[in-house]
C-alpha cells in the first residue's frame, strides 16, 4: 500500500523522539475535504470542487450506486444548458427527494457563518478520534520540520530527484514489492526501486521481514514471507546481511 509502512515507522520515531517529516496522503484527510469546500465556496462555478463535495456526501449514504446515477444526470444539464453543476442541482432538486436533501445541505453549507456549523454539515472526520489524530500528526510533523535535522519518510515516487547520506527501503518481501496484481508493470516497479537505491550517498539498507500484518500484505496469513525477487537479483558480492531479532526492535 502507498503509505502502508509509514504509520508503524512514525510510531517508533515518536517513541524514541526522532524528528521526522512525512507528507500525508493528503487526498484522504479531513483537512483536504475542508479545503475543497473552501474552493467551492470561493468559486461557486467550480464544478469539479462541487463534484468532490457531492461524492463525499454520497459515500455516506446507502444506495450509493443509485445516487451516483442521479448525479451523473446533472452533468447532462451542465452540458446541454451551459449552466454550473450547482445550478443543475438546484433545477432538479424539486423533483427528487435525494437531490432535494443534497441541495438543502449544500445550501446550508453556503449560508453557514459559524465554524462549528460548517464542520457539522460537511463532517470531514468520521469520529472524534480521527480528527484528533490527524490534527496531532500535522502539528507534530510541522514542529519536527522546525527542529533542524530529521528523517524523511517518502514513497519511491516521492524520492525522485533527492539524495541522502543514508537510505532505508522497507517492504522488500515477495508479493509485497513488486506488488502483485498491480496496474504498474514489474519492469516499472524495478525501475522505481533502482532509482530509490541510487538516492543513497553513503549507505543503503534494504529491509525484508519474515512476518508482517496481513493489513500490509496481500496474504490472509502473512507468515514465512520470502525475500523480494528484486533483492535476490542483486549480486551477493554487493550485499552484507544482518538479522535483527524481534526483541531488539
């Protein structure tokens, strides 16, 4: 998974008071939802910002497929009548209960004046715990960046063009990386790994685990994992192996 290994690493860094920077998967954050709402309120003609907000509301409702079909019909009005998505929703809201409820919620959002009312309508966080966790992580990482030296947690894509004295690459297990049943070819994944490896100026560490949580692998029971074939392809003359027992982690 894109950020599947980041959370346990961040947890250990916090435990040992190690400063780090980790750009979150912004598309999945509540703050991103709030920012999308801000864009639409500032530019009511921005159909794409409104579409994202509508999809957020739909994802919280039952019968998502049916409701998404209704929304798709709004685009016919946008194209045929040359109007905004908001105007199309307003036009059709009188003839459909779901669209009427959706229109009223968005109307309240436009007219809300208090921050608390605004948040209550759009509900960017499903629970209080998720809200507190996200805010805490943003503040923690912002403070870390101001503390001088730090460790950067990056995806392989994010490491492009960067260099570091020491580079650590995790998740090099068979069927974890290269990822199975992935849209990206093995050749492209091999290239990504090679580019990441060449970011190291002094030392490179490649990590493989024999046991992982099934949440981070594609196996129901993630025991006796094998080394990634990408690492096996590296000549042994360039590798120095070290085993780290669980009790020392």
